[in-house]
């Protein structure tokens, strides 16, 4: 049984005398090729650009959100309060029997 494995080599084994097995030679050849290195550099640049874009988008969303809370929310609350007062005045006027106030002319 032991003589069956004599003469056979495993792919990728490091028992070869010339810089390792076939798999390691192919891997080395591919990783040293200019196409692989250019592709790796391009992928790295794309990842960095995406990271910067997401970071700046998050900052912009934070600015828009806080601006909305500080400026627009009080305005919305005040408009709602004004609408409630108008409805209350209309209700009181109808209870007292006075005609509702006329709408202003939109000239």
C-alpha cells in the first residue's frame, strides 16, 4: 500500500525543488501580474471613495435633520396652534349666534 503513493505529487505541496508547488507558483504569478495589481488598487480606491461618500452623506443628513428640528418644527407647532385658535373662535361665534368672521379678500 505504501508504494502506491510513491511518485505522485500533491498539487500545491511545497516539496518541489523550484519554489513550491504548482498552486503556489500560479498564485505568485497571478498576484505579481500588473493587471491584478491595478485591479487591486482600483478596488481599494473605490472602497475609500465609498467610505468618504457615506461619511459625508451622514454629516449632511445630520445637518438637515437638526436644521429641521430647530427651524421648521416650531413653525409647524405655531401654525397648528393658530389653526386651533381659529377653530375655537369659530365654535364660540356659532354658540353665541354671531356670524362667523368674513374671510379676507385675496386681491
